[in-house]
C-alpha cells in the first residue's frame, strides 16, 4: 500500500511540476507578440486509474475569433490604403473656394475674361487673361502629373508587398513541413504560433481562406479560389513592375497590351495565374493598390482630361444638329478635322435610343473604345475624311450589333445623309467641328479662338485618334497658346480682320466656359455612370472637386469603421488567446497547493516504508 502511494505521489509531483512550468512559460510570454496561451490536462493512469500523468499541451484560442481577426485585418489594410490615397488626391485639388484651389483658379480665369470684356482696349487686361489661363493650365498640369506620380508610387509598393507576401507563403509552407515531423508538444505549439502569426500578417496583403488538414498542415487559398499553400509547397508570387507610369499605362489580360505590372502566382508545377486580373483579389492592401492604380486614379486622370478638353473645345468648337427628314438625317461635314465627331442618334423598333459616334480621321476606319468619347454606351468608329462619302460608308459597315448592316449613307456634295433600315432609324445627327484650322489661326473662325492648345507639339486640340487618343493625358499637356503671347490683340479682335478692339470674343469665351452646356462622358464618374453628363465647364470643375472631397470623406469614414471592427476582433481574439497574469497566478497557487499535498503524501509513504524496514 505504501509503495503504491509512493508511486502515485511521485507521478502527481511530476504532473504538477509540468503544469507549473507551463504557467511560468505563459507568464514569461504574456507580452510576446503572437504567443498563444498554453494549457495542459492531466489524465488517470496506472492500474485501476491509481496514478496520474500529463496529457497534451494545447494552444487555447477561439478559432472563430482568429478567422474574424484575419478577415478584419484584410479589410482594414484595404480601407486604410484607399483612404490614404483618397486623402492625398483631395489635397491636390486644394481647399474648395480658396484662391489656389482648382475652382478658385477657374474663377480667377473667368473673372479676367469678364474684366477684359468690360475693357477690351486694355493691354493689361489681355495680359491678365493669359496669365490667369496659364495659372489654371499649370495647376491642371501639376495635379495630373501628381496623380501619375501616385500611380507610380503604388506600382513600386505593389512590388514590395508582393515580395513580402511571397516570402510569407514560403515561410508558412516551411513551417507546415516542420509541424508534420514534430512530436514534442511544446515545440509543436511554438511552430503553430509562428505559422498563425505569418498567416495573419499575410491577410494584411491578401484576402485568404485557410483549411486545417489532418496531418497538421494548413492550406491557404484566396477568396476567389486560387491555391497558394498546400502542405509543404507554396506558390511563388512575382511582380513585373514598371518604373514610371504615364496616363496611357493600363492593365490588360493580354500581356502584349499591358503596360503596368501584374502579380503572377507560379505554382510548384509551373502553372501561372494572374492575380492582377480584376476580381481575383478582393481585400487586403494589394487589392486596394491594384484598384487604385487601375481604376480609381485613372478615373481622376479622366476627370482632369475631360476638364482640360472641355476648356479647349469650348473656345474652338461649333456644333450643328440636324433632325430626321424623310428616310434619313442629313448633316454637312465641311471643315471636319481629325477628332471631330458625327454623332448619330439611332432609334430601335422598341423605342430605345443609342448613339453611334463616327470620329473623323485621316486613316483607315477602326473601332474606338466608347469610354474615350463623351458617351461610354455608344458605338464608336473612326472614318477617313479624305475619302468623303466612302469613308463614312466604310465606317458604318464596320459597326457591330447589327448596326453595320442597317445603316447606310448617301451624299450630296459635303452633305451626308445617313438612313436606317431593319427596324433602326436615324432620328438626329450632330456634327462637332473645330473652327480654327490651326493653333495660329485667329481669323478663319470668329469668335472661336484656340486659347488652350496641346503642349506636346500636337498644336490644336481636336480630340484626334490618329496617333492614339489625344484626350488621354491632355491634362498634363494643356497649355496657353504661345501664339497669343505675341498677339494678345487677337483676344479682342472685332472680327476675322483682326483690327481694332471688341468685347465679343472675350464675352464669347466667358459664356462658353460658364454658361454653355458641354457634354462630358460618364466614364469620368461625374454626374452618373449610365449616360453623358451635360453641364458648363466651370460647373464641371466644381463637380470634380466636390467628387474628390466626397470620395476622401467616404474613404476616411469607411476606414474609421473598419478600424473599430479590427480593434473589436483583436480584443476578442486576445481575450481567448492572450495571457491573464492574474489568472495564471491563481492557477499557480492551486498548483502549489497540489504540489504540497503530493509532497506530504510522498513524505507519509516514505515514513511508512521506513517503519516497515525497521521491523
């Protein structure tokens, strides 16, 4: 009996010592990042369960809380990245209403036109107009350049973040291998801590899902289903970034057309998956940066390009609209230059309307991305103006959606009549033309004037597509016509003869910018996304500033809400996995009591054995 008591007490002491060691480990690591509380159980052993032994050391945490933590970590990284860039963009436009903000510079410019109209003989007033116009153009240049600098910065960040994420994936796979081959409970728990910490860090870059396997490993995939880690193997992430991004730099699933970097996941078997494709990554800082680079900032650039083109075109363009008469709609195409448009409003049998935009060119007819026109829902096609009627006919024949076979054109001189058939009818046609023939032409048209031109050497802004879209990146190139610097009298010329002074041209410019309605594409995101937006140039500038301010405020609000969600998730996980020193001290007291009790039993058993031995 004494011998059994001795064995049981010894086992009890050993089990208690192990538990005390675990308590000391927990307390020592109370502030260690990534450390999860350990617990150990005791189990009965020996004949008739007369003894005791220690069970498995386990990590104590709430799996659901850990899953939520990773979800909120990805969400917080996503919203904070977007909020940071949105705030920077909003700052670029300045404080609404201030003299140095974009709308303030617009007001200064239009105000100078009013002053000139009131005093057309003043050379100082003419100079003030050019200076104000130059200040406005320079501000637009600067903002547009800064937007592209933000894109280039994001491109660099994507390279760094991709490399970090790839390192984490390989580290997780290596830990999977170690965990598979580890039998020591304490070592296993340490490895699992390291792995969980890496997975949580990874979730800041990517939206991931994890699955625990029977062999102790963890499999990782993106929310869209791309496998990243399986057992001891991991995909390698690479990023083929570009040093500097320009306004034409864009993502494409076709590598030959892509001019920005993309993230490629290479599987152990050699397969390659493009993670940069829209929708593949949905949260995390990498997803946010991809959206900012490929969607958000290009839209800001488009808003600036539209504003710049609106400023230039409002002062140079004329529009003629013709309604249907008989079988078709006739419109005079005299004086069209590359980039000028013929917009046909086509009515289907069910009453629905759609625009067909034919864009003047000096080359073969090609399709045009409608988002680059003022109607993102239109069918857009260039037509060769040097071929006259034949150029229009060839362009109509290339239209898709059944329009090519249903629309036809005839001509009488420079007047073209476009007719429909097969349930389609042309109910209206609008020809938009650039009145001056060149940047130095101040007499052919009146009162139109090329005050703003394309500073890249392209001269007159017409919206041409002959050497790529002249609209794209125009905000970085818009400048005051240098020919006006040497001939300020053109601003107040009373007519094509260019002699004397008149308020007509200055008043026309003021009205064209502040009152006349311009059509802006829904692709800019201003005024809705389903239809073109008609407003004045000055109102459009104010709308841009308001939109960026609202975007920054909304991004900040979302980030604040997500920060609260992340803090809550962190608290919930810490409550289940963190170390409470008070709780551990309470456990230690209980273990000390148990240890003392086992020691007393051991002492009593020893005394009994001594008594027996003395008999």
